[in-house]
């Protein structure tokens, strides 16, 4: 099993940029520890031009990191090849109406994600009461784009006033759909 420790989105440094034409997604440093890999990654920043993600319909994207070749990829779900060497999912996001919602990946049989702080000691996890109806576009996109598998969805990160903040969805609303 691979353990990914510490690498997560930095809420204080991530924003929609100073000019409003791009999103800055900043990830903290972290470690990838497994049977055939041991790599420490430095903080990384993605500058995503909003014009590249312009669509009338909500769009879903995945962020992958491959510690074996030190490479990041940002791909839409339908762009991911079946036989790929993209590495490991470090998050995903949905863009709807020029707003972004970021989602953390869930632990699986192959990967264990360890966040920098335990939830009970991190004030960022004091969840606000935000009903799913407040984010209808995101909720619909979440289900339609197949983001209901492999993501922690009880506490997504919503872009709000040029910054990213935690919100809360009811996990029962996003149970995995049968294939």
C-alpha cells in the first residue's frame, strides 16, 4: 500500500488570482511512501486560466501525481486512458458558472491519505452548515460527472469571494451509483 502524507490543497494560498482570470491552486509539501517509492514533494502551484475551463455545462477534472517520474497531470474524466501511468489522484474539482469546488480523494485498498492534522484538532474542519440546495449546480455536476466514487464529499472546498473555504454536503446524497 502507498501512503500519501501531507500533500493537500493550501486554502490560504489558493485563490482565483489577483485579476480574476485564473485560479491558483497551491498544494502543500508531502511524502509518498510505499514498497517501491519514497519521495518527498515540495509545494506546487497550478495556475489555471479560467478561459481554458469555460463551458456552459459543469466540468469535472482530476489531478494526478506520479512520484516515480515526478510528473503532475490535470485531466477530465473522459481523457483518462484505460492503461495509464498517471500515478495517484491527489484531488479533483468541478467548475460551474466560473466557480470551482475542490474535492479530496478517499482512501482505498491501494492508497492511504494522511492529512497534516487530525480532523478533531484542525479548526478548518469545524464544518459550516451549508445545505446542498445552496450549491445545486455543484451537486448535480457531482452526480452527473461520476465524482461520487473515490472522493471525500462530506466537506468539499468551495471558492467563495476569491478564496477557498470548506463547506459541508450530506454524504448520503452522494452514495455510489451501481454500474
